[in-house]
């Protein structure tokens, strides 16, 4: 482990070498290789480039640099809007598993660094957000912010505690539901913000509050999170319209349970075949190979439609399959779409968290 004198000397040399660089794609990976070397760390040992993530609204994004559970970097070319870069960076959180979500976010255009500690000055498990902005030339003076890279104890620069936004300054404007995505508009201390949540995340008060604070980059003094009142915060205190949405959500979950049982019924009596080259209806018949059941999507849709007396809709049926951890593949001579399930898991597929959204 390098001492701070050596790290500061390396940071000075790094700043001199990179001052004046402007191209995002042309040099940014070399930039971060050299940055990690300031701390005596090989970048490839902890972080990767262009991590693909699924963003709410069926979009895909690529994180410029990602260290799971620790750091996310959004790197722009010189002069680009760093506020927009931070919004882009936090949008990636929707596509990350809980254990992958980083504590630190950095956005930069080479010349300016913005460093965010999402746990801030209030410690683990709280929602403080510390933000520091400085130029590349001033990096050596702020180098201890990056103690986590060097393996040193996390460091907090001295300064005043950030002011909290009082709860009465948080006003809900409107909400819109688009499939499995909820778009929420707020006015917070005079600033209009928009956040997006899935149909699971929207009922988690702490998650929504964190989204609000990331969007405003300020602490919000919310009395409804934590152990007391957490369950009543969303439907009662902020947006009463969710009471209706909550009812619809419950009906949808009941419908999901029915379809889940129908999928099990469809998969429970497969045709035994050694391969997909045999004489059977590839678009209708479920097939078992070893310990896996392959269900043709066309046959499954027809089975569910007949049992329910109505068309369920491909999107909803696909969502239930994904929740059951089913895998979408193409097989057979006609390259038909199948969903594969492990036979041993057919009786235990109600708690899968494979995701809520588009088919893969």
C-alpha cells in the first residue's frame, strides 16, 4: 500500500500529463488506467469498462467505468453538461443488483471532477450525499477523497453539514404508469424533478427517497422512512393516487399467480425426446431433455388463453415467465421460441426475482 506522500506526488504528475485532454472516446480508458496507477492499483483488478445495464423503459446503457459495489464513473468530453452526466449515471442504478450499487459516483469531462459519496457524512445505511467539485489541476489537494481506491480508511473533507430540505417543501405533482415503469414528478424546494421506478421499487419508501435525493443532490428530511411509518409513506403521505394503483397491483399479482399455475400445468406433462429432431409439434408440445423442460411460447400462449377464456397478452405472460427464472431460447429445426425451466424448480417458482420488464 502506497503512503499518502507517494500518492500525492503521483497525482501531481498525473494532472500535468492529462491537462488539456478533451476527447471522451479517444483517451478516456487510458486516463483511468493512469488514474488507478496513482494509487498503485491495476484498474483491471477491480473495475471494468462499458458495463451493459438495463435501464427502465426497455433501454440499455453502458457504464464508462464500473467497480461493483464501490464506484461508477461517467466520463464526458470537455465542456459537456456534468449535471446531465450525473443524471445518466444514476439512471444506471435501476439496472444494477442491490449488492452492485456503488457508494461513489464520479462524473468528469477531464478538466472538472465531480465526486459524490452517496452515503456522505452520515455513515452507512443513511441517505447523506456529499458532493465535491474540483479541477484536474486541484486533484492532488483532494486526493484523500479516493482513499477507498488506495485501501485506506474512507476520508471525509471537513466542512459544514449539508442542509436538509424540509418535508413540507416536497410536493407531488403527478404520476404516470407505463407498463411496469412509474414516472413520478415532484417539486422539491422549487426544483422540478422526475424519477422513474419499477412496479416493485415504487412501494419501497427508502428507495424512492434515495432517488429523490440523487435527483436533487440534497438531503430531504423525510419523517416516514426507517422503522416507523415506512409502510404507510407512499400511499398515504405523498401520492394518494397510489392507493388505486396499489389495488390494481394486487389484482395483477393475483392474475400472475393464476398464470404461474397454468405454466406449471403446461410444463408438467412433457413429451420425452432425446432431441428436437423428432416427430412432434415444435410449436405446441413441451419437451423434456435431461432435467430441463422446454415450453414452446406459441403452445403456452394458446394453453393459457384457452384456460382463462381470454388473451393474456404476450408482455404479461413473458413477465411471469421471467419472474419464474425461465430462460428464453430458440431451438428446433424451425428455430422457434421456447422458454426453459428446470424441472426440479417447477414447484418452487413463486419467489423468483429475475426481473420485471421486457423479454430478453
